[in-house]
C-alpha cells in the first residue's frame, strides 16, 4: 500500500506540471487567437450607424469597402456634400465603389 502511495505521488509530481503547462498553452493560444481575430475585425469594422461624409475622419473613410487613402482624401477635399450621391456627380469615386458604400454613408447638412 505504501509503495502504491509513493508511486502515485511521484507520478503526480512529474505529470502535473506538464498537464498544467499544456492547459495554459491551450488557453493562451485560443485567447490570443480570439484577440487577433477581434483586432482584425475591428480594423475593418463598420462604424455604428451611417458615416457622415462631411465630418468623417480619413481613418473612418478608409474603413469603408473600396475606399483607400486616395479616395478618402478625395472625399475630404471635395467637401461639403449636400447629398451622398454627390460623390458621383462630383466624380469623387467611381460608380462601383459608390454602390459598395452608399448604404453605409450619409451627408448631413453642414452648418
């Protein structure tokens, strides 16, 4: 009986650290994977509500689908807009790009 107890204690001493380490690694990798996925999602996340093209920052405009640095700067340079479709009439963005973003933008009146 005593020999069995000593064997179990020895087994726990050697096995427990590797089991704890394996559990910690498993939790860490899933946690870091979740953090990584969340940060990637937030990079291109859609803003809550519609984005006002008259007041949006360059970074907010960059986050819109099909809008990069050049188009976002062009949108800013051609402000103010009375309506969102002025992105087309002022020839700021091409029609296919406008079609991608029209449901996500608005042009509030500038005071």
